[in-house]
C-alpha cells in the first residue's frame, strides 16, 4: 500500500475569492473544473457546492463551498467540506480500510459520492484534522510499487 500527498481542500462561502487569492496573489495555476469528473448530487445526497482548483504543478488545492450538512445528507459521520481536509492518494483503498479497522480508527466511506473517478474515505488524525484517502476507480495501480532493498533498509539519503 502506497500513499502520496495529493491535495489540500480549503472551504469558504466565497470560492471565487479564495480562488483569486491562490491564483492571482500567490501565482498558482488554475485547473479547469472540467478536469474533475464530479458525481451529480441527486435525491438530497452527494454534494452540489461550487468547487474550483489551483495547482503549483505538483500539489493541488481544491477550493470548495462550505457545506455543514454534507455528512448528514449522506448518512456519514465525517464532513469533509465543513473545515476542509488534507488528501492522500493510495493504490490500495482496501488495504487502507483494513489497516484502519485493525487499529480501531473510525472512518466515513463516501465511495464515489463526490467524484466518479475516486473512491474516497475520510477520517480524523489525533488532532482532529480531517484526512481524505482516495484511490482512482478502475485503476489497479496508481503509483509504482517500491520494492524495499533485500536488507530491509529504506535506502540512503545521500
């Protein structure tokens, strides 16, 4: 199971103002919303809030409209668009869920509620920060698997 830092989600009632701050003031590049395949909110479930995206070329910022009712509407405990979150991408969501279960760490499994292309789960770290872990749907492997050296070391930092 591999994890890679993917994005930071910041929420606001003024998504356009937030986007202007990160793109015009700090110089991040806009990522057109069309590059993110959202699942349509239907029947009072899902999330229909405004989302804009920015990037420095390596990391993404997901700038979303704050919605205090998302967890309630979707029958979940953790609300990823109440205070924002930090996101990691994995190549094995099942292994992540098994690890969390084994450690007794509760999580909310939103599946593809927000994105057609990502299976997302949300949990809290010990400080209460909301953490997203997602895997791209339909891809067996997202990142190259690293094979540890035969001696079990992590390699050198030279």
